[in-house]
C-alpha cells in the first residue's frame, strides 16, 4: 500500500507489573481490535481465545499477608530461534525483518497445532469453533483486521493493522519515519494505569529501550534462549521470584502460587496450602 | 536456499525413482507380451507359490539327490545341474520295456511326460500328439466341460494347453511343448491336441521319460492319497487294486478343486 | 455365493465358512460405523468435539499415530532384512508385514486428516514447505512411504487366485517383483527419515525442556532413538500379530523357527537402543535440561508421572525384554517370547506417550499448573474406527490373499 521503507525497528514492550491492576482492559481492547469472536457457552479457559491474557499470582501467604500480582501474557515476539516459526510446516509464521514482529498467517495455517506445542509461553490460540458473532454484533468488527476461520491458530501480532494505518498516515504526510506514539497496539492504548510501554527496542532514545535495560526488568524463561521482546518490570522481590525464576526446585510451585487459570477437573492439583 | 534445494531435491528424486520403477515394470510387462514370454512368466511367477512337496526336483526321484527342490519352475532345458547330470550319467543303452505299470496304471514309455501329467508323443510326420496320462485322466474322467485351444493357436511350454472342468474343479492342463496347434480332438482318439513343434523338433529335455516314471508316479500317488484324505486324518493306503476310472465318483465329499490343483500343479 | 467366495480364496488352505466370516466382521463393521460417526462429528462440527485445548494441543490421536507408525516399522525393516540383507527366512512374514504397515500408515494419515483444523489445506505443506521443520519432513516422508507401501501391496493383491488368471496382472507383478530391492531400499531410506523426524518433532522443541535434546548437526538425539526403537518394535509387533492371527484362525501360519527369529532381531536392536537411551537420559538430566533452567527431577514431582515412568520405559519395558529375547532357551518358549514381545511394544507405546502427552502436561511458565487431559468419546471413537478399519482390511486380506506363504506347506 505504501512505498516507504522505514529504518528497521525492533518493536517490544516493557510491562510494569507493579502498575498492573488486573483490570483486564487490555484483554478487552485486544479482543475488540482484532475481531476475536465471543466465546461459545461451552468454551473453557483452556479453549477460549485471548491473545492478551492476564494471569494472577499470589504470594501464597494467608491473610493479612496475602498479596496478589497480575502478569499480562501475550506473544513474546521471540527474537531468536523463534520456536513457532521454526516448526510450522507451511511457513505460516513469518518474522518481519522491518519490525521484528512475529506474524501469523491464518490463511495458510493448516491447523496442525505444532506451533502451539512449541510455544513455551502458551501465547497461541486455536479456533476450536467456527467464529460466530451474535446478530448485530458484526457491526462492531474492525474493518482493518481480517477475521479467521475455524481450525486455524492465531496470536498477538502487535496490532499489525495499526502499523499499516500509521505508515499510511505518515506517507500521506510525506514522512518516512513514524513519530513515537503514532503506532501503539490496542492493549497499550487501553491500559488505564499506563503499565505497558511500547516502542522500538533498538531506538536508544525510546522509553521502552531505557526500561528494558533497567535492572528491575526481566524476561520470562530467559534461559530457553528465545530472546523474547516483552520485558516485565517489578520492584517487588516475591513477584520477581515467582515470575522470573525458573521452576522452583524444592517443591511443586502450585503450593506457593496460584495461577489465574482455574484447574480443570481431575488434574490432581491441590489448592495452595496456607503457609 | 541450499537446504531448500537439498530437501526438495531428495524428495523429487524419491518420487522419480518410484515412478521409474512402476513405469519400467509396466514397460517390461508390455515387452514380455510382445515377445510371447507372458505364459512362461505366469508359470514362473506362480511356481514358488506351490507347496514344497510339489516342487521336488526330478533328480530326487532317481536318487541322484537325497533332497532337492526345483528353483527354475521345472524348466530343465536351462538348468545347468540337469545338463551336468545327464552328461555325467548317460541313460542305459539297454532297451526299456514298452510300458511301465505303476499301481495298475499304464504309462507307455514311448512318450515323454510333463510334471503336470500331460504327455507328448512325437509322431513320424513331425507333429507331436499331446494327451493326459493315466493318472490325470482318472482325475478328470467324464469332465463337465473341456475347453481346447483353437486350431492354429500357439501353446507354450508350461503355459496352459487346455482347460477342463470337473465337479467344481477348474483345471488348466500344462503344455509340455511350444508349438502351433494343428488338430484337436476329444480323448476318443487317445489324444487331445496335435501340435507342430516350434523349431521343427520336440525339445523334451524338461520332460520325464523311461526310468523316471515309476518313482515319479509312486510319489504322485502318495500325494494324491494325502490330498484325498479328509482334513486332519492320516492318509490311508490301498493294499492292492487298480484306481477306478473315475476317482472323483469314489470321493463325493472331497474338495475336487483342491485335489486337482495339487496334482495338476495349480498354485 | 459360497462358491464364488471359495474361488477367491487361495488354494490349499482352509478358511472359515462365509457365515463364520460374516459373524466375525459384523462387530468390526459396527465399530467402524460408530467410529466414523465420531470422526464425522469432528469434521463437521469442528475440533471442539474433542477434549484437546490450547494447552493440550495434541492428544490421543497424535499419541496413537506415533505409536502405530513405530509399530508399523516392521514393514520396512523386514523388507530391508529380506531384500537387502537377503535373510530368506523372513519371506514367511513379509506379505503380512506389508499389509500391517499399510494399515498402520493409512490409518495414521486418516486420523491426521481429522486432527488438523483444515484438512482441505493438507497440500499447503507441499506447496510452501518449511524445510527446517521436522513436521514438513514427516509429511513428505510419510506421503512417499504410504505410496511405496501401496505399490508393495499391489503385487499381493494381484496374486489373488482369481486376479492372477488375468495374464497382464501376473506379468506386471512378476516384473515389479524383480525390482523389489529398489522399493525396499527406498522404503528403508524413507522410513529412516520419518521415524527419526517423528522423534525430532519433540527433540527440537526449545520451548519444552522436558522434550528438548541436543544431538548431531540439525538432528536431536531423539531422532536416532526413535529410529532404533521403531526398528526394535517392528519385528516384535509382527511376531505378536502373526501369533494372534494364527490363534484366531486356528491354523499354523509360519514354521516354528520364524517367530523366535523375529524375537532375536528385536532383542539385538533393543540393546543399542537401551544403551543409547540411558546415556541420552543421563545427559539430559545432567546438563541439557538444567542448562535451560529446568532441573530434571522436578518433572517427576507431578502425579501420576513419577520416576517410575523412567524406570518402566528403560528397564521394565526395555532392558528386561531385551535380556529375555537374547536367550535362545527363553525365545523358544512361546510364553516367554510373546511376553517379551508384548513388553517391547508396550515400551515403545510408553515412550511415545511420554513425548506426546507428558510433554504437554508439564508446565513451562513458573506459575502454570500441571495440566491433565482425557480424550472425549469422539476422539476415542475415531481411534477405534482406525482399529476396526485395520482389522477389517487385514481380515479380508488374510481370507483372499496369501499373506503367509508357508501356510500351505503346514496345512497338509
């Protein structure tokens, strides 16, 4: 659509876990922006589509020392040996070199779900049903984003449609480069606590690059070597320990933490013991 | 890019090899038909499916081997072992009796016998008459139907000479020679076909004759007894007497198709 | 009708009466119908009919596919031993092995077509192949190999008593058989790669340290381990199925030395497999998994997957049957032979289970729970449809084709 070739960027996020209130506005905004179909009545937390998903963790202590924290998980846009891209048999996953965004092509997806097995962050979602919108709701669809069909995988793509719109606007204004803030994904825009900072990690002047280098920042599952581009920040040691550390070696973590996902029937998981 | 080429290259190679294999087989099959090798091939292809007891080498009959199974579909013409044995031990000069009497069955020794119980009898005028031997005739006595080849058609050694149907058995009689059919007859003349052999003369190297007949038929009778015994029972041996003219009538419950396949070498 | 039926059967062997045969196949047909209904529901209504979800993206079907493909390896391995290494004794079982291989692979492909979300897009992998993905390699290889199995099945069918009366069928079969070593070589090459790539599917998952393995060049150790285990399981499965068919039909089908031979082959291959698997497990516990931030023993802290599962896979279902199968005295006792062969096949199934199901059950994110999964009735029905299809195809093949050439010699 546009003929501009901007300088290659490496878009990433810095999410402040101390600001996140768990309100879920980011989840709603994401679903609305990206035409995620409403969940069927039979859907469970494990079959619903949530490109952005807020997990809740607690420090496992009993009242009055109980503390909770919220961790928004979305596609981490892995920068190295991207697990999902490496395994897709149809090359339906592509990393855009100009932006670093890991893009999913549902039109080419076969629905084999190998990428879902490969993703350690569980950021990929399958259309277990045919997407259906109740009568009248189709008016709320975002015309810039294609809907998907049943049997294909989808995930966060940093609201790629908004990137195209921003580039078109810049081109119309005769500019090659985007102003900072001209392109923000829906979750960033919707967060009332401004917990998510988005920008070009390679731009030393950008806020996100500064935050990423900060000592309070960490990434999930760093030792896997996937170089995710989502940095999480917290000043609370217990949150950092819970989220940044690899699996605790001494005891099953379920006894100290409780994830946001309700346990499915018969999983053998115990409710957390009160310390 | 290189890995792309290697990967796809390997698979296209595999597909090419597979297609070539199938195509080559089809091509060779067509060639076989044009070269009139088809009947011989049909026999060679099915020969290994015969049970081991039916594939005994003729030289086991005459005691030259204790145990030997034929591995060339009874085509002694090309067999080096047979040629070597014949050269080493030429047949006796003494004249043979006119006919062999084996268990009361008559086997004239002026003719050559095929393992499939057809005989070939060279005539003075250069043709060869072909008929069914005493054992074979008793198995398909009073047949329900006989299908003889048309006059002028060509029969091939080890191919089908003619077809007989008897009580559910659909039998093809193996031809003892290659040649053109010049006359056919029902068995009233004692023969079924008169054949002009290819090459002018009968090549009988793969046919049994003379002293081989007795041990061969003795074994065939053994096999027949086994085939006629009801399943699971031990075979019984007659202790005298000549087999009746129509053996099928004497065994109304036997699976006649199985019995005939056993004796007429139909896999 | 019985007359036509008996004319289609091989000569010189006994088969059940048409009525007995009908009684045998009717329940399997019913099971097939029920299974097709379950599969049909999944195809029409979508994969929400299964109990798979975003955490358990692979379930019963993938586990079953990997297992039957490993067990069906007997087809290629017997072909390799017979046509390339000229072990003539295996002629006794090669036809049955080819039919079983064909059933396993065609059944697996059919299940896969139901498993993917968009079956009509199956050709995308061939049109846009990602040559770096193990699953692409699997797709290509299995498609080619199924073709090879089909080509190897044709001669068996053409040798049917009625069909072989058509001279062109027999001559074509004869010419094709002359080229069988070529087909066996291609089959071995393809099987080597796809059995390996099925292991590679899990060994390359950097995001799943439970499954991830280092290896040689682009191939993780699971690539080679899967090939070895499939080669060991193949003869054991042929042994079991031959015995089973012999029991069900009530006839001896192979000479007495054939089954112990298959057991011995299986035992010989099990030894390097157990050795390499043990080394691989130790390396994984000691360095591969901890390097990625996951101490190995915490995988086994989740019920029901305790350390017993490692012991079961390597010792009870691996080392133990290997020791049994390598002793001639034990091989010649049917009870020991069959038990050992069963243990081998169970061990391979357990290995595939560990990689497909346990990998997905174990959490990766620190705050994730252990996941569990049980297949829905539609998934189970689809699996049973494949089983019923296999039994039916084999039953018809056994009745009308010569699957066991030695049967004629043994039936007099």
